[in-house]
């Protein structure tokens, strides 16, 4: 098992995966570790959906790309690089990863979005420690209000998609630590 601080320092977003499936036991272990995250009042408001069906992932990708390529979103995209990315003919929002894990939160539970994000971070760190790669799926979350997305994912009544990531065996992993600006720290004494 790698050193915890080394896992923190070397975890990177992976956007290139092999076709090798992730074993169901490994995905279950990631979820078991994800739910060890802090949760307000021990509410544990999460539900996990694992998608390994390529056809479902293909359709989800189509829905998200249709949204991203709409005139309203095109105007809102922050950079020219982002516009080029989402408009590329071969862009796969899931980067050909073999698995997608969606974390939904109980909408009636205050703070469920925060709890689900904390669980997602545990999942990312656990995946990296196991030699797997992850990429946060923020674009998928933007399409969360689309009824077809909820139907494809089987999101339970009263739950809302709060976090999502693809998981797989990296075919390439970014080198070196991510570039980070120094943290702004204000001390109140």
C-alpha cells in the first residue's frame, strides 16, 4: 500500500484509459472506501450507480455533447480551448473509460451535496492508491436535470446526482505534480 501523503501528492486526473474492464470487486472496494468519508450528522445520504454498459455510456455522452454544443453553453464556455475540445468530432466525454460511478444524494438531506463530494474524493484517492485512474465528470452533472439522464442512470426518486467520475486502467498518466498556485491563507488571531 502506498504512503498516504504520496497518494495525495501524485493523484492526477486521467483522460486516457485502456479497454481493460475494472473488476467488480475493485469497484465495490472503491465504494466501500468512499463511504468512509465524513458526513454531516452521520446522515450518509448517498447512493451509488455503477455504469459499465457501453451503450448507456454512449447515450449519456450524446446527451451531454448535445447540451455542450448548444448556443447558450457555447457562449458560456470559458476558453477557446474548451470550445475546441467539446466541438471535436471524436470527443468522448468519458475518455473511453470502462466504468462510470455516479454518486447521488438524498435531496431531503441538508448538505448531501457536500457529503457526496467528500465521498467522491475518497473514491479518487482510493482508486489512485490501487493503480487506477479517475476523471471527475462535471459535464455529466450539468445534464443532471435531463429526465433521460436520470432514467438511464436509474436515479432513485428523491435523489439528485451530486458527483460522478469515470474509473479505469490508465493508458497514460500525467507526469509530475499538478500545477497549483499557493493557497491563500488568512489567519484570524
